[in-house]
């Protein structure tokens, strides 16, 4: 069963805005994996990756151009979160 987070994100994405890499922290102590999808404003998928999580924290290495992006996170326990990120270089 999927759990969709709408009002309160299950994840803290920082720094946001960013100049490069991002950290993803989950509000509970979670260990497993996250499927990450990043879309640009035109809806084009610019990154798809699976990351391991230790103690609720993981790092996402990025090399995006400056702009706004939509970050979709799907955890192995079914929690989905969609958040906007800003890249400023």
C-alpha cells in the first residue's frame, strides 16, 4: 500500500536552494532504499536513481543546471513525497 505525503513532507531536502549536492533526511529513523526521480519544469526526467538510506539520511549527488526542479521520492515502504528544489549556480 502506498502512502502519499501531501501536507507535511516525510522528507527534509537540504540545502534548498542548493548549488550542488542535496541531503535527504526522513522524519523517522528509516533504513532501506529510496527511488529518486527529478524532473525539470517541462516535465522531462533528468535523473532517476536508487539510493541507500542509513539512519534516515542519504546524499544525492547532482550536477543540474540552475533552475527549478521537481524531486519525487519513493521509499521501499511505500511513502511517496514530491517537493520542489531550486538549483542556483
